C-alpha cells in the first residue's frame, strides 16, 4: 500500500497494547508504528505479531528510545524479523548523551550491512530548526549531514520544527529532502511550543504540506503521533473520534486534487 497511515503507539501510552491495536483498527488506520520502549509487551515479538495478525494491522515501523543500546537494538531487529517491519526509527539522544551517539556511530554501518532491507532512521529532535542535531564530536551542522554520512534516513516529526523554519525553509526545499525521508510523523504545534497537537489545532500549514508531498510523489508512510491529555485518554470514545477525524483530515488533504 502506498502511503499507509500508521498509528504510533506512543499516542496511547497508558493503554494496553491489545487495546491500541483495537482502536487503530476501529479508527481505520493501515498499520502500526511500535514505540517499543513504552510497553513490556512490545518486547515480545511473537505477541506483537499475534496482535498484527489478529487485527490485520501490519507493523511497519519499530521506534526505539533516545537511550538506545545494544540490547534494545537487538530486540528491535528481532521484532522486525518476526513482524516484517521495514523501518527502525531512533529517537535522537540528548545532546549530552555521548554514550548513545557513540553507539550509533560505531555500530550503524554494521547493522545496515547485516540487514540491507531495513531503513535505519533518525527522528529529528524537538525544537529543531533545519534538522539541527548538534554533535560536537562529529562536527555535523545538521541531520542531513548525518544521514548522508551514515546512509540513514530521516523520521520527520514536523511538530518538532520551528514554525518559521518549517514553512519558509523546509517546505520550500521539500524535494531536496524527499529521498532521505522514510516516515513522516503527522501532528501539529502552536506558537507557544506545544507539540503533537491534532493536525488542525496548531499553527503549521499542514494542508499545504500534505498537498505538496502528494505533488512531488512522496510514497512512504505517515505516522499519527498525538499527545492526548490524561483526562481525554480516560474517554475511549473521545480518543477514537479524534483519531478518526485525524485520518479523515489526512485523506481529505493528501488525496485532494487541489
């Protein structure tokens, strides 16, 4: 399926994994982006595949934590092998966490050689400008330099970008970035810096962004990553309604001919 719409499981962090799959299916999503560090169940690759088959919802993306280490990466690879997921997304470590940077720098090429069918991906961090990911020891100016050097991909979380940079720099040069993007995290942000809002709640021009992506033939997945209030998470029907509205928003504007 071209451009599958995934539900990132960290949208529903207080739900059981079975319930997350159930809601994703009921809301009409095409698959799952598994934030594996948030559930013990997510580390059981056979259970994850059982849920995927039960709900007919394939796992497309495995999302690792910003504290990535050997044990977590090996488990992510086990889950990929069992579920046929094709992308591993690494949440960018904090700037001071050189241990994780060293692990990525020292081992990524080896993982790529052993797993040539997988897309190893780095998610741009929060409050990034043009994918700025300052790593002094590597002296890279931005994440594009990093993905070029390490033959990696970008997991584009647009709610992590500054609004002005997103609209005036990134969207304008979107075709240049397209070959490096393996998945786009779909949510909004406002001028106060609140991230992972519903895609119509904030200040990013997401409608124009989706239409341009369609025009330049973006063919990889979108992953819905919303931060619900705790009170809203307690109301299953409200969560379901919002996720359906998000899917409808995506379908309306990405597949629009305007």
